[in-house]
C-alpha cells in the first residue's frame, strides 16, 4: 500500500476538472528530460484511455534516446509549430503543467500558457512552486514527477486503467530522474510502485538498455575527451568537467549526447560533488549540472551561485558569461561550501 501523500482536496479538485474537461493540454519544461517526457506521456496515455482529447506540447526537442517512448512521435514541438500550439493552448479546457515549478521554465512557451484562460494544474517535485496554477500538487520529497502521476492515477481509482504503454513511461521517468535508482531513491514505496508497474508487463531491463545503452560512437568518444580534461579538486572532494560548443562540433554532438556525464566523476574515491559545465549551442549561456552523494546540498550551491535549484543530490542552473568565468565562479562556490564538502 502507498501512503496518501497527495492531499484529498487536490484529488477531489482534479477529479472534478478531469470529469468536466474534453480537451487537455500537457506541457513540460524546456530541454525535456526523461521525467518530463515520462510523466507527460504517462498522463496522456491515461487521459486518452478516458476518452479525452489530449495534446502533449514541449518547448523544444528532446533527446534521441527517449524517442522510443510510446506516444513520443505525437509530441508537438512548440518552437517548430508555434502558431498551431498557441491555438491548442488557448482553447484547452485544462492545462497540466508537469515537472516544473515556474512558468519561465517553459521558455518561449511561457506567455502562451500564462495567458491561456484554461484551468491549470501543476504536478511537480521541485522546491518553491510559483503561484500560476489553481491546483498545485507539489511534493519535493518524491523522487520524480512520474511517481506523482502514478500516485495521482491510483488515488483517482484508476490503477486498472494504467496501460502497458503508460507503465513504460512512468518507469522511464522514475528511472532517469534517480540515475537508475542510485540517488533520491531510498523510499521503500518506490520499489512497491516498480512492482506494480512490472505487473503491467513492462521489461525494466529493456527500458534501461533503450535509455542508457543505445548511444552513438561519437558520444563514447566525446565522453573520453571530457574525462581526459576533467579537473579534480582533491582539497574539496570535488570534480569538474566541461564542454564547449567547439568541442561539441568536433564530436558531432546531438541533443542528449552528454546525458549522464555529470554522474561519472562521482565514481572517483572521495569525490562527493560533481559539476558539469556545458556551453549551450542555442543560447549564449552555460548550462550547469550538479550531482552529489551523501548530505552535500548541491541545490543550495546552485541557487546561490547559478540562479538554479533542484534537489539535495541533483540540481542545475545557468551562467551567462565565458567558460573561464563560470569556472572561476564555481571555484568561489567551492571555497564557501568547503566545510560541507569535507563533512562527507
């Protein structure tokens, strides 16, 4: 049995909207990851099983290794089909905002969603949700938004309507947002949910292979290049890797090729904190990915130095400037957080 984490008032409110709505739009954050895709597609599969008209809209493209997911071919990419997407968003009865806590995370899609007269619901697991949805199902203690979608469907009384495809998407989101269940995944209820998904017939080993073992040769060579240039700060139990746009071009980088890179330095003995700096190929900025083990709060460092946030052991942010400047700021952050880094 699962604990009833989602408040009954939110369950009742969502159920009332769900029963009345005919057209539902599901949106998630820019540069969608496995949990964004998994939770959105899972909810879409469920709603479609209840004879609702559903459209999943993402701000921009998602990685190649997630394109096998059931329903992914029907996702509308906003930056490619803005006019049509704006029409769907404006005319929706309900907009479900999944896996993000601030409307700005929709990037160029922000205004369309914010200005839509549709009723809006947030389903998310990030800290500090902003007030742009009438229903807010926000639980930072939960490992993934996909897990929340599973809990929501069950609390509504529709576990039996979770299809094989829906279960695949939920599992993918849970798996990817915990690094293959290597962080934020100590709750026994996570494994109860997995058992329930397995009973739907999913092959978790095949899903793992599809996500983590179907990369290109160029990705493997890029990984070697990045690790060759890794910097280890032994006095801070920290490692730093980086990737410039020039290096991405040299290795024929495609979206998703650097997925998981930030986790690799954590396999070094005594390293409890890893940072990955990647120059964005579309915007003049540097994307910051942070991972930690133990009690080091990389989300606090992300918030203070990189206008970001996230979870205790997995977070991110942004930096506007050069790579050298970003490294300098990171090193300043290490000095400030040194006592916590050495505490582990």
